[in-house]
């Protein structure tokens, strides 16, 4: 936006300490006002997400291990790993989105589809595509992080964490 108060963000203020809430905002502010990223401090929001969302202990453990809680945006794909869910399109979309939003992440909640042995090969293809697209740390298959079936309460926590649902299914 043009005009006050938005123009305040476009000016360099001599002696000012620039503080933002995420790496994404750091890059954006650096580009906007021409200050090197190293001169902009990142201080995450002062909200304890675990307490605010009342996450399950299992959710907290998963989030610590996969390291995506402070990414933005987080796309949630609540599906089993099966070809009709078109997960490869979700990976390609994430790669394109990350060109504009480098902190974007995708979380696929479901386990391997158990009704078709070909789903094992599909999972291998998805992992290879994720690697080719450079999304190893951004595209998360929860089935790789938990051998147990995730309870509904944990899946509900991921719904609360997500910024958007992404459902590219063929069916």
C-alpha cells in the first residue's frame, strides 16, 4: 500500500534495529529497504504454539523432529500415499510456490495406502521426486517419521497448524 502508515516500512531509519518474526519476513524487509539480511534480527512470535493449540505430546515430538512448526505457509495434504491422490502434483506445486515463498512446506499426513501393493513403488517415486525437486526438508511425509498409525487427535493438531488444505486428488 502507498501512503501513511505503510510508507514507514519503505524507509531506512538510521540507527534503527530491524526486527521481524521469520526468515521470510527478513528476506522481504531486506529487499524492500535495502538492508543486508544479517542486520535484521529474527524474533519468533511470543506465543507458545504448543500451549495455544493444546497440541498432543505425540504432535510435539513429531514437530520437533520434522522442524516445520515455524514455516509459512504450511500446506496440509491429509491423504494416504496412493496415486489417485495426485501427490506428485502437490510436490511440483510446492516447488513452484517456494520460488516466491522459500519457507513454504507441505505435510502429507497419511500412511501408505494398504490396499494396493503398487503403493510401495508410488511412495518410492514420491521420495525420488521430492529429492529431484530439492524438497527434502520442505515436503514431509509423516509416515516416514512415525511407524505407528497416527491418532485423530494428532491429525487434528496438524489441521490447526496448517495455513491451507491442499487436495489435488483425481478422485
